C-alpha cells in the first residue's frame, strides 16, 4: 500500500485500487488530490501489470466535488473556474475514458457535483444503497461540469438530466440504478466485497478485447450506424489477432479455464 496525502493506492492481482483520501472533507478535491488521482490513472495507462481499476472513497462519502474552501469570495478574487477544469478535471476525465482497461467505481456515500460526474465517467458503477448522487452546481450558480452535462443526458435522457441539474435534487442509489445512471445498488456492507470481486473478474478477463469494447460503446453515441459497423470490423480484426482470443478458443476446445494476458 502506498500513501500520499490525499490518495491511497494498491495493486493486487491486476486490480489497481485507488481511494480518494480526504475523509474529513468528504474527499472533496484540492489541487494536490487532483494531481494524485491523475497520477494513478496515468499509471493504469502505462503499467502493464494493471489490468483493471477500482475507484472509491475513504470514510462516509465518495466525493463532494471541489473543495469550496479554496473558493471563498470574501478574498475579493474571482476564480477562473475554466482554468480549474482545463488544468485539473478535464485531463483526468479524458484519461479515465480513454483507458483501454475496465474502470469500476464503488460509490460508498454521497457523490456530489464533480464527484458524482467522475463516478459517472467510470465504466461500471456500483453504489451503496445509502449513497446518493447530487448535481449540486445550481445551488451555487454554476453549470454541471466534469462531463456532467454530457453523461447525464446520455444516461438518463434530456428530461431527467435537466430536472436533476436545475433542481439539484439528490438521486438515491436504487433510483439511479432503476434509471440506468449506474449499474447496481447493493447493501452498504456488501459494497466493497462486490466491487472488488467484479474488478478482479474483469482483471482476469481478456482485457485487450474489453478495452476495445469499452471504446466502441463510447463511440456509439456519436457514430452513425455505418461508421459503427466499420469500427466493429476494425476492432474485431484486432481482437481476432490477439493472444487473448487464441487462448479463449483453446480453453474452450480443451475444456479448461482461460488464462488471459491482456494482449
């Protein structure tokens, strides 16, 4: 286990577990935590031993978004929030979405503002039944950022996305699952065990093909049908040339468990 001031990380059996670690601040982001999280996602890109990522939060919340203690208007300075997004949030979100490995998010408590939207950027989201998602931006005169306006619209549709963004009403985990905002709501006591088991299963799987699948599904929102067919052709060609495909077929023919390598 390696520890920084704001992020915990461990690598076990191909799963890189990354824990936001400012529990006294509901894991809200300051600049140090931004950079520490980005370092871990970058590590997942470059380290071949990492085959899946599990993201969660320490303490009673997942992430309350940006630490507003750094944004006190009594200082007389107007913050450049565009710079904050461009410098800190957006590069990390792009790394999560472009990672050709599965990213599981275990939401263990409140996920508010950018914290909610970082969770929604992950590939599979599990949440404790007591957890809730809040697009809190309208409470302080802001717009949904960290990909929120993009993700919400695609996950729950325009009508619900507008209502959630304009009212800042919380969505409990079970409702989020019913709406398709997340994959599953689970009992609080079972969250981490279930999330760890899922991440381990994905890490042991054919991660070369899983990465291609992730990218294809993400592209489908903007590709037309013909373009998507062409992309499926190209990706299937690459997958068919992979060692994982050969291993999967051999394991099937030999009636034994597969041993995938992610290549």
